[in-house]
C-alpha cells in the first residue's frame, strides 16, 4: 500500500492538489492551480494513457528548461519573459497534475 494519497479540492475560485504522506513524519503539501488547469488536467487524465501523460510532462519540463536557459541565463529577463516563463511553469504543473491523477486514480474534484 502506498504511503502517499492525492486528492483535489475546490478552494477560493480555484483548485488545490493535496498530497498526503502517511508514516512516521506525515506531511501535507498543497499545490494551488486554476480552473483552466483543472479542466485541462482532468480531460488529459481521462483521455490519455499513462505513457502519453509522462511524455507530455517531460516535453513541458524540457520546454521550461530551454526557455529558462535562453532568457534567464544567457540574457537578462524582462517583463515579457517573466510572463512567458510563468506560462511554461503552469504547463508543467498542469501536465504533472494530469499524470498524478491518472497514476493515483484521483477523482475530478472533492469539495468539503
């Protein structure tokens, strides 16, 4: 049995992925995200297999790394690039949530 559980809750007009780790040092990590990310990750998790979701996450991570290297290591950042890197980070978060949902069979959402 896994010591890690995931659930999704709606909070303050958005959503939060909650990772609960059980054991001698239990922890709870909350990852807030938008309603658009909820919709996209839910659709992806139900319509794609695990391999496709893993590949999607890896492509998002590679895209983020390349963008960061190009505009934050090789050059000085500006406001435009700050907004664009946020888009890359959010794409990675969305892809990762979809993959976690699929692997952990997380339901679409749970509200309290």
